[in-house]
């Protein structure tokens, strides 16, 4: 099992919920995340935060979403 986590200076904190047995001894093998993987993981975490916290009361009228209102005409 791979768990993405970060060290906050005191403890290791998982970046997402994990399903691990409570009060069971576990063994971990730590390795730093490569820069490319790190940026992808950060983007995925940001996306998860964004979709988990919708903006309540936000309403975009259907007319505003019509194609001709979304894109400018090229001259």
C-alpha cells in the first residue's frame, strides 16, 4: 500500500484518509517523492479540496453557459 503523507515537524500526516487497523503495529518504508510526482500529487490534492468544498448559492444562468457567450469570435 502506498500512502502519500507529509511531515509537519512533529508527526507524519497522511494527505488523504487511510484505512489502517487501529492499535496494530505497522512497518513503514519512507522515500521522498520525486518533483514531478510531487507536483502531480499537489494538483490532485488541490482538486480534491476544491470539489469537496462547493460554493453554496453559486448560480450561473444557462444563457451564460451557451457556446456563443463563452468564446469570443475571431476576427
